[in-house]
C-alpha cells in the first residue's frame, strides 16, 4: 500500500523556508513508529532538510534527485523512475510518501491512504499539501481526539482514496 504521511496546519500548509513549521514531538514519534521498517519516498530537498542530510534509519530511503550519487539510499533521477521503483517494491510492504510538496502532488493519486496530523494553528506556510477535505477522491475515515503536542493541538486523521490509480 502507498501511504502519504504529513502534518499540516489549518490551511494545509506543510512547510516554511524549507523546514517544518512546528516542533511536534508526539507527531514525530507517530511518524517514526509508523514508518519504521518500511520504505520512505522523498525528494532531494526533503533529504537535505534532515539532520546531517542523512537518510532515515531503519527504513529503505528512496530519493528523487538528479545528479546525486549516494550509497546510503536509493536515488532515482525522475518521477518515472520513482514510479517504477515503487511499483517493483509494492509487494514488499507499505511505502510511505514523506515529502516534499511536489512528490506528494505527483504521488497522491496512487496513495491508498493519507495519514494527516492536523495542527490547529496557522504556521505561515509557503509550501502546501492538497486540501483533502475538498478533494473529490479522498474521504476522512478516522479523526482522532485532540492532543496537546508542545503547545499545539493536533489530531491524527486518516483519509482513504476512493479512486486509487495504478502505477
């Protein structure tokens, strides 16, 4: 199954100046526990935003980036190459799409689910995730109780794609 995972503010903002807008330890724990042992897919900017620009531990990291050569993750040069890599791995467990905005936009039609941590705040984003509440193919099937996370109210939500496209 292909699953998008992200936290977004009230305006579906996901980033500002190449970084996250909020420090959310409970959300980070959820992300870590959910993606651990699975494949994660990201763009080169997302990888470069990680501490030391290192891939996530205990996960297979696939990165879309031209001209980058690394031995600590799988690098593919194009979206078509990424889709082929994902297709080849689909029977090996869940694949999580973890950013950035262009990767989410390109892969959302192929995602069976989207795990959205909704932050009850506006973070002044310059990067956005598609508004799934207004998306014709997605429906919210689970909305958790409000939780305080580092001074912000968050909810863990799950959206199902009613019209998943095949890779």
